[in-house]
């Protein structure tokens, strides 16, 4: 015969799963969790399922952690100077393969790190300025990506500099490929 679990027992069970004995501040975390979900039940009524609410909380925590990991990978690869971390070392620390690291972040994360840290990527990446780049094509479209037969038609957002010092226009789509191509000093 199935034993009916009371709502308080369910809260205690969920808290025990999320904060097992021996974890730092497990007892306080459990009490805070039970208080918070009890208050939510009063606000939202008895239909508020504590198990689903707990799963939603953990998914939000996981999403935030994934975003922070992507930002830290971008920071380690693009902003750490004079020698960026290798794809291998970042991959080991993040539990990813080197190719997983190179695909984990893109232009959005690179620029977000710049905003959060008030830093700019290495001086080889700058905001697009038509007056600061030679050639009519680089003024109107991305010239870093694509090919002669199939050129990228996206509008430029950045200026990138290759190993020879030549400046090119780059779009959001092709900036990550440029960053991956950068030689590691």
C-alpha cells in the first residue's frame, strides 16, 4: 500500500536531496528553502508544487552557471594577456574538449565580458568604423568570412587585424572564427 506523503514531508524530502547532510550550511539551506516554498504556497495557493518549483530553481541555477562558464571561457581565451589560456587547459578545467571550448562562446560572450570587466579584447578587435578601414567592400560588409565565390553579406560590426596587420571587417557570425584563428603568443 502506498504511503501518502504530506506536503511538509515532501518539502523536507526535496530539501534533503538538494542539500544532503554534510554539505556546508545544509541545515540552514534546508530551513530557508522550506520557508520560501511555504511562503510561495501561501501566495500562489495549494496548487504550487514544491517539487516542480525546486526543479525550476535548479534549472535557473544551471542556466546561470552555464552562462558564467561561457563568459569565463571567453575571458580566458580572449582577454588574458600576454598569453591566453590554451583550448586544452580551458577544456580540462571546464570538462570540455578543446573543440568544445572553441564552440562554447562567440562574439556575444566576448563583448559581454568586455562590458562586465570594462576591458576590450586584444587590440586586434575594434568596433567597426568605415573611416578606419581600407577598401570599399570592408566598409559595407563582412570581409573576414565567406569566400570570393560566396562572400559574407552581413553588415560589419568589428574591425579585425590579421597576422600581417591588414584590417578586415567582421560580423557577429565570423568574429568567433577570427578569435579562434588568432595565434597564441
